[in-house]
């Protein structure tokens, strides 16, 4: 078999490096690696496998022959890395390239086995059929270089994926914290308040306790439903403008017991154009704003305006309450009392929008939320 000139090997290596830089996923990286070894360097067969960190094994296996047009997944079971007697496991742990007889496992003899490492961390194995290349030292050296560069690409890709996953988990935790605060904690606040009142009335007026306990029972059932919906994220994606208004009214009257608060809604535009995460966030922000009106503002009325137009969704929540100095509240350390205001801003910011709070003592409060109308859910 004709030996491939060193300059040609360098060209193959350079083209592989360029292809690896543009690869978007692991399957593409492995396919480029196998193509370079078989189609370009003219080795009879090559097989690559990665370490599955969850199974602690080598899996899956992908192979390609010189005559093939593409790589294929091989139907082989995972090889446990705890099997210390297997020569491939020994190769992984040694970190050294070696020649093995893999006739029984893959029908390859001799086979060059190249462990792939990302720094000090093993990430996989490259197996190459050396038939016809047994004495080609330079080509075997090129194989080592190729496996090392591919290992770097795979290691960097896996690291980015892991960090993205960790970031997504943190984002999800923050979202759940907001939802739990917006729903469960507010409901529990009312429940605890009612039970405390019942405790105080017990010695004096036992008959008055019944309606209070009935309300507490109803609220507890609502909290149970909210926990289930929040944790499972069972938000009704097809919620209509009418449901949006009726649910907020029910929340104010049933959970917050704000029967005297005059709530006025004005919903304009195509509410159905809002994507589910935007509807959910608008609802949560309005819910939190109503909670603040009831618990802190001492307001007699509140107006909630939602306008969907021009690819944007804007919500304005106004009240005629006592008002406050927004920056003084936002500058204070995190606490349960002030988490709601920050939560509204963080929720809007996470969806590429804004949340502005306008208020001053004695002048009521206006909260203005602006979001893109059709943002897809990332949770």
C-alpha cells in the first residue's frame, strides 16, 4: 500500500482541524474524525467511543470503513470502566497508545488503540485497523496528533455543554423561586394570618371561628393546587384574556381577601398572540403587583391595563395608594418583604423586557412592564 506523503498528511490534519472548529455537535466531530482516518489517511477501519459519565462506561460506539460513505452507530453494549480485565478499559486508564489484537471484539488485528484525554480527564478511545500500515511510523504519529486535537474539541464542547446545563439549572431555580414567591408564599401569608386570628378569637367567640376556618381550608386547598402547578409547570398555555382577568380577580378576592378593592381591567390587542412564557410572566407580575396593593398600598382601587401591539406586550398596573420611594426599597438587602419588586424586574429582564416602577409617598404607584410578545419558553 502506497505511503501517504508527509505534506499530504499535514493537509489532511489542517482540514480536519478546520472542520472540527465548525462542528456543532459531538456526532459531527466524531464523523469528521472517522472520515479523516479512513477516507483521507486510507486506514481500513476506525471506531471511536466516548466515556458516558453517568453509566461510567464506554458508549456509544461509532465506526466507519474505508469503503463507506458515512459513519454509522455500532450495535454494541456499553463497556463498563469497572471491568479492569478488559484491554480497552486498561488502555483508557493507562492513557498510552498501544497495539492490541481485537479480532474477537471487532475483527481487527493489529489495532492501534489511542486513549483521548481532555487535560487529565479521559473522554474516549479511537481504534484504528493498522492492516497495511503496520510499519508506517509517520502515519501512526499523525493518528496520535489527530486523536489529541479531536479530544481537545470534544472536551471543550462537553465543558460548554455542562456549563450551559448548569446555567440553565440556575435559571430554572430562579424562575421557580419567583413563581413560588408569587403564588405559594402569598397564599400562605393569608392562611397564617387567618389561623392567627382564629387562635385569638377562640376563647371569646367560638362561633366566629367557623367561617375563618372554612376560608383557611379553602386557601390551603388552593395552595396545594398552586404548588402542584408551579412545581410541574402546568401553566395553561391557552389561557385567554378573559381567564387572565377572572383568575386575577379570584386571586384578589379569594386568596388576598381584598373584596373591597376596586379592580379595573383594560385588555387591548390580540392577547392570543402572546406566547406562553409571556402570558405566564404578565400574570405573575400582575399578581405580585395586586398583592403589594393589598398588603402595602392601602389603596381603594387599582387599574390593570394590558396592550398587545407591534410585537410587544405592555402591562401597566396603577393604584391610588400611599406610595413609596422605589429606589429606597430596591437598595435594601434581599428579604421576603422586598423580593417581589426585584422579582418583577428580574422576571421582565429574563425575557428581554423591562419593568419600571414609578411611585412617591402619597402619590400612588404605577408599574410598567414591557415584553416581546412572542418569546419562546426556555424552561
